[in-house]
C-alpha cells in the first residue's frame, strides 16, 4: 500500500478546497497557489485527491473540468451520486448534495460514472436580477 506525502503544495490545494463553496478549475486553483508549484504538479495533486475520494471531478456543460470537495463524512463506500448546478451568469458550479439523480438503463449497460448537471441562475445571481 502506497502512502502519500503531505507536501506544501498538496496542503495548499487542500486548504483551497476547504475554503471554497463552489467547484474550482485547475486554472482557478493555480491562481490561488501562486508560485508555490507548477501546473503539472497541480494536475498530479488533483488526480491523487480524486483517486483518494477527497475531491470529485465535474465536467461542466461547456466541457470545462472543475473539482469540488467530497462530503461523504467517512463512509466506508463513497458513492458520488448528487447533482451539480451550473450558473449561466457567474459560471460557478455548486454541488447539490441533497439532489439525487435517478435513471433507468437497459440491463446490458454498466454505469461507471454519473455527471448530472442542472443549469440556470444561482440564488446570488437570481437575487441580483430583481
């Protein structure tokens, strides 16, 4: 079993996710880490955190990949089964933990991943339009 190192870069990325209420792109994370590490290191950290079920990957409607912290609270089996909301105005993506997508597929298909994204206006943007 391979152990992971807690480098300064990994610690910084984890702190960014702790403070963020929305999903973040690689570019957004890189801006927040400054000169601490290069873009390849950030990609490696993100891949490791996804594999360790600490964060999850979200593909936005425009194909942009963003990442968000998992909130599985030490469950033995982590199932990433919730919807995401993509705001058409501010472009933020938010996890909707209590919205569980459902689907029915033919018996000869096997689902490995779900990407369920709703789009519209988030509460902040909706209220700013009033």
